[in-house]
C-alpha cells in the first residue's frame, strides 16, 4: 500500500524529535557543567567547524544534488543506483579526508578565522586548536551518514537516519559527565563528539545493510557522478553563503564580552527544536516527494506538495514562534539555569532567543523554497539570492550589534531570513501560492495562535510553572483549531 506524505512526515519528525530531546538534555548538561564563558565559546567554535563542512558537503548541497538523480536510477535498476551511491561516497570521502588533513596541519589559523576577537588569548587558542583536531574526524563519519540517509529516505525509511544524532548527543552527555567527575576539562566533551560520530555511523550503516545497501567496487565511473558535482558546486556556494551568515555572527560576537558566542549557541539550540523537528523534517520529505513527482513528470502533484507544506508549516511554526518569544526567559531558565549557568547567562540567552524566534517561520520557508529549486535540479538561483543576503547580513550585524549586542546578531539573521524567503518564493517559476483559496485555513491558524497567546500571558500572570504553561497553552491552541473547524489531519495530510 502506498504510504502518505503525512506518514513519512511523522516518521521523519519523530526521528528528529528523539535526537532533539537528547540534544536538549545534552545542552542542559553542558550548560550546567561548563556555563557560558570564553572556554565554551572556544568549544562551540571548534564544534561548529566540522558542522559547517557537514552542512556544505553532506546534508544540504550533496543531498539536494544526488537525491533527484538517485530517485531516477532506482526506477531503472537497483544495482546501478548502488554503484552510483558507492562511487559518490568514495569520492566525497576522499575530499573530506583532505579537508581533515589540512585542518590537522593548521588548526590555530583556522580557529582564528572563526573567532578573531580572541586573537590575543594564546592559551585559549591552544585549547581551541586541540579541540578542533579531536572533533574533525566526526566530519567524515557524519558525511557518510548523510549520504546513506538519502538512500534510506527514497525507500521510505526516515526514523533511523533522523534519530541517529541521538548517538552524538548521548556521547557528548557522557563526555560532560566525565569532565564533571574528573576535573572539568572541556576536552572530554570534544572526545564525546568523536565517539558519538562513530556510533552514529554504525547505527545508520548497520540498518542500511538490512535495507540491502552495500558498497560496490568503483569500476567504471558513473557518468552522472560528474553531473552530481556540477550540481553540487553552485549548491555549495549557496549553502556556503548561508553558513557564512552564521560564521559572520560568531566573528562579530567574538569581539563582545566573553560568553557571547555561547549565548547565541544556547539560544539557537532552543530555536532549532521546532525548526528541526517540524520544518527540517517537512522540507526533507518534501524534497524526496517532489523529486519523485518530477521524475514521473507530474508537476501538478509537486506544486500541490508545496501548497500543503506551506500550510503545514504555518500550522506548526506560528504557534511555536509565539511560544518561544513570549516564554523565552522562562524556557531558558528552565533548561539552562543551574550550577555554572547563572541569572545573567539566562537573561542574555533569553534576549537572543526572542530575536531568533521572530525569524522561525521565515527560516522554515527558506528551507522549503530552496528544496523546490533543488527538486528541479536548479541549484544556481538560490546561490544568487543567498549572495545578496550575505552582504545584507554583514551590514545588519554591524548596525544592530551596537545597540543590541549579541541579540542584534540574532535579529539580523531573522531579518535576512524574512527577505530571503520572500525573494525565493517570487523566483519559483510556474508556482504561486493561492492566498484566496487558503485564506480560511490561514485565518483559523492565526486566530488559534492569538487565543494561545492570551492563554500564555494569563498563566504567566498567575505565576504558574513554564511546563504547565506550555502544556495548557498547546492544548488551548489545538482546542481552538477544533472549535474554528480546522481539521488537523487534513492540514498535515
């Protein structure tokens, strides 16, 4: 029986939810053990570097380029698809190994590129360089995981691959706990990244073998391999610009008071919870399903998927935005405020979270609209748009960091996401979201969100616990949807 879009979305989002829950525990433990200071700034920068390359070579650019091609090959012959996928892993793996080798040679200079504000702190740079050398092999492991994930997604398997990050989070929790027991060295956290990546790889690889994945000898090069890399290059440029926006934020933050990079990291982790569980899951499933539809020549079904995805995002992300903004301090306090993480740390994290929350719906739409272009094998248009957004982001960071400090960096990224989503939407040829036919659904979502907001502030007024507030207000939202005649299953189907 053919599975529904909703079925795949639930499997994908539930897998991501497992990872995010462990990620939340990880961040809670890391904040409690290490707090927010220049040492945590150094770790988060070191950890961000392999994640930057992962976003470029694996989860974003690579998947967008090879999934449509792999979908076509699987329709022809499974053996051809496996040979193509194996050659892709061998080639990308070789490139990643070269990158890791270069990082091993020049770790200090690479760290300086990402946090120049600490350029005079020789001891901190030494610690950061050591951590970078420990965490870099994680890049190779997670890149292979990302490639195999595309194969599993095309088979309709989402949960295992998207829950695999839980392995990373579990080992980072163990690393922080060991540090707590044996002197507090943050190097244990870096080793947690390495071993977490190793077990994440084994978790996905063993499951993929059960799904008939196997490596095929390289043999004669698949002609579509070159085509894939030609598609990847502009995609890397586009995602590179997007990732550089975050790098720019960290560079500016490194010139602020110690801990500013950490405040942005902790706030971004809370912001990423709804973005990852719902928006990324929805966009990933949409890319796979749109690629299948376009491979079948069914443009009508592909555009219908976009319509349903936008409505689904509004249904989930708008109330999440309202909740994150209005409860930013309470959530930050509940998750982080203990032991080494004090009141000022909580306030500064809350300030950044508010600014990130303003851009949540726009980040979600950027992810969706970008994947629309990728499903059409157009990786150039998003690059051109992203390049202009980079310039705007630098200007906004410079202007907003003066009055708002680190929170200005978060606000700049939200404004850029808003403009980026609008320009991407206007650039999709042949597609237009019909506001008139969806006005009723959107109005009901908006009214339900406003009702939920009233509930949040009422419960805050009476001083009830944030968990009670979230549970009751979420119930009020879904009840309001029902009262207004909004059928959840039909919205997400």
